[in-house]
C-alpha cells in the first residue's frame, strides 16, 4: 500500500460524531457549573453522571463545588450541593412517606389476615 498525502485523509476520521444519548445508567446532567467562566465550558458542564457517582460515600468528603446543579434527564429533578451536602431543589412533597410502626400496623390491618403462619411482630398486641 502506497502511503501518500491523498491516502492519509482516508485513514483519519475527520469528524467525531456527537453523542446523541448519554451512556446507559447516566441520568444526571450538569446544567449549572460554578467552574464555568465566560467562554470556558467549565469542568463538568453538560456531562452525565450516575447518582452513585454524585452522592458522596459516608467515608469520603464531598468533592463537588458548591452551587453545581445536576438535573435528571427524565424527571427534571434538580440536585445541588451546599457546604458539601446534597440538597434536592424541586423534590415533590409526599414523594417519600415516612415508614413508622403505626403506618405499617394500619396498612396490615386493612389487608386480609394470612391463611396460616404466625402473626408479624408489629401486629402482636403488647402485653402490659
């Protein structure tokens, strides 16, 4: 094969096609990056992350800059960091119900009794 300047153009990919979708499992996109300056896009702007990557482990300090905002690409929920702690900006009220013993007892009372077996501990009456 003869390699001259004409043949080299065929070997080199001139354009890198833009990625149309994030990788599988990467649902959180950076929509506001405090490291962004004027024309510089910043370190994280437009990047996709997993929630596992965003939330700090209890043994490691938070490495995200204060004021960074992540947005879920399907739900539109936004997550930011303030003084090293994660905070949801538009978390819908009532999305999480508090699971207490009373709630479990009320839920179990509305269900038909089990056909056989022992009663769950939270249904047993306290002897006092």
